[in-house]
């Protein structure tokens, strides 16, 4: 296919990966609208549980730029990271060239841990209906974040 962004020449590619913040970037939404990609009411790319666009079979979206139309899933980093497994499996399934590839569904956890740094050495933690704030939560967040980043510094298989 061809990847084309305004003001740039078209680029021949086999796979295009776009990474954005907590909502689709304006240029991504503009491109989606221009190309007739279905959007959900919140503006995200409309996908079903298998992360495939509801309007374009060759398009998958995950993370905060994707909006599920067949379930209610809060936008969170935890969900975005956990969608990677289903996304990778589905891209691999489609890459085999099978006429009807078997696609994996993303299954969100009922509750996820959220840790919000308060920039004073403490953090606010929430998990389902439970919440707690304090220095111990800040230290816990820092350990989790450092371990997460270290996995990428060590390379594949770490």
C-alpha cells in the first residue's frame, strides 16, 4: 500500500505503524475522515474486540486512538499496553494471507491499577473502587515505571 501524509510524498510500504497520544492526533483524524474510516462518537477509530476497523478490513487500531464499538473499555495505559498481544497476533494472522484469518479478541480486565504521580514523591493509586494516596504509592509507581523502561533498554527477550 501507500502511506501518504499531507505535504509529504507517498511512501510504498507493507506495514504502517502510527503512534499517538491519548487521543488520535488531528492529522490522523483528518486522514481517517478523508479516507472514509469509521470513527466512534468519541472520535477514536471505530474497532471491534479484534482491534480491526469496522469499516476497513486492512486497518487495525489499538491504544487510545481506538474506540471499541462492541464494548465499553476505559482509555488507560494499562489497556493500551495489553492490547499489544492481540494486535501482534492479528497482524501476524492477516500477514499469512489467509482468506479468513482467525483473529484474537482483546479482553480487558475488569479493574486495572492506575498510579498518578503527584510530583512530590507521592502518588494516588486506584484499583476498581479502591483508592489510596501517599509516599508508599509514589515509591511503588517509581519501581513499576523503572522496571517497565528497563525492559526496553535491555532489548528483545528481556
